[in-house]
């Protein structure tokens, strides 16, 4: 237990990748072509927020509260996403 707390306090994150995870676009982060938005997802034992950009073939705006899937991860806090319904 003490080791786990020490790791959390040191900023250590497990090596789990967000690729393939489902995320939700936040109310602040609608994702438009060539613009960065924001998504939240369950990861690393909590809820994490990432900057998000859409894949080049995404058409239109991905609106707030829309579900997306992460297709690429650019550490430390940016992901590329696609609509989960495509």
C-alpha cells in the first residue's frame, strides 16, 4: 500500500496506453478539423483528460458528449480520435 501511494505521489503512471479506449468529448472540447479539442476517459485508475485531434478522414465537427475511440497516442497528453460510430 505504501509503495502504491509513493508511486501516485511521484507522478508515476502505469504503462497502459489509451489506444483502443473509448472516450467522451468534453463540453469544452468540440473537435474540429485542424483544431484541438478535449476528451475524458477512464484510465490509470481514474478519469484522465487529454487534448484530442480528429483523424484526417473525419468529416465535420465531433460535438461535446459524443463518444470517440482513441486511435493514436502522443505523450504526454494528446490523442488522435475517431467517432465510435464510424
